[in-house]
């Protein structure tokens, strides 16, 4: 049976945390936060590898304080691991041996700040290409409107997060259970239609791709654009991230 307009849920894309207070979706909705390069990819990897929980903090001062209290800390600034942290922000660091069953304090330039912007009073799912099918199935079960929030770069638009938003919106609309009247969603889907055949080649023009290359941190790029390497959906409840 085909869903009627009244039965379908909406999809909205927000290209920056700075714009989140101005979203048009009202009522009950769920947020999917994405920061493809690299926070959401790293979080999905850590949850897939059995981390006990992840506590995202918005500032390095808070991360440093929790480190002094004995917490395991992953933290970076502008892509580079900070001096007091146990880990930076590469998904490859978060092996089961390193973080399995542990609580991890996590602070990044963009992703963790965006989590706190979105997480006021609602649950936030973390989405990346490596768990895109799991996120799609999870959203279908929620039966709520969806806002895809792109972490961006220091509150600015970034290409790789828009590509993920477009890929996810395309999948949701294809189910027949969702619709969109959001120009940002249509723009993201158009970008994804251009990139879909070879996203790695397309993302060569992305600023973050070049930042990571200059820092020698771009080994994670092919992994970040693979689909369905993890069958988990990390969810932030306002305090900690755990698998749904």
C-alpha cells in the first residue's frame, strides 16, 4: 500500500549548526548528525568496535579536566591530536582492543559541538556512509520527521557532509515513507547524484580533503566513503553516545 501525503514524514537538511535554530520542521522529529571527515565516521567505528559509551564534550578544557580525573580521551583541534589526548580523530585508532568496553571522552573541532547544538531535549542519531543502511532502517522504525544536520567546518557549509545528507535523503524518499519540500534536501540530493558513481573523486574538491592531506591524515578517506561497514546506530541522549 502506497503511503498518502498525510502518512509520510518529512526530510529536512540543515547545512550548518549555525542554521539549526531556524529549521522549519516542527513537532516530533529526530536528528541525524553527520560529520563524515571525521567525527561521525569515527563514532560509528568506535560503537561498532564495542566502546562502552562516548561522552562528547564541547571544549578542550572540559576534556582536559576529565582526563585529569582518569578518563580515556580522544580530542583534536583543526584535525591534529591535542597533546593531552590518548587518541586523535582517526577511525583507525578505535580498535576493539583499544576501546572495547571503555568509556571515552570525545572532543572535536566540529562534530561534538554540533551534537550539543542538536541534542537539547531530543535524541540524536550519528550517521556516516559506513552505517548508512543501518541509519535508514532505524529512521523507518522511528516514524518521525527527520532533520539531517551537517556539522560543516566551523559553522560553514562543507561538501562531504552535504553528500551524505543527499545520499540519506535519497534513500529515505525512495522508501515512499518520506517526502521533502526542503530546498537544502533537494540541493543535497542533486550533489549526491553528481558524486554517487565516484564519491572519492568528487570529494577531491572538498576543503577538508585538502586539510587532511596537508596534515598527512587522509588515509581514512577511502574508508569514510565505503557503505555499510558497520551495522550500528550510535545515539546521543544528551549526555552519552551508545548503540541504539
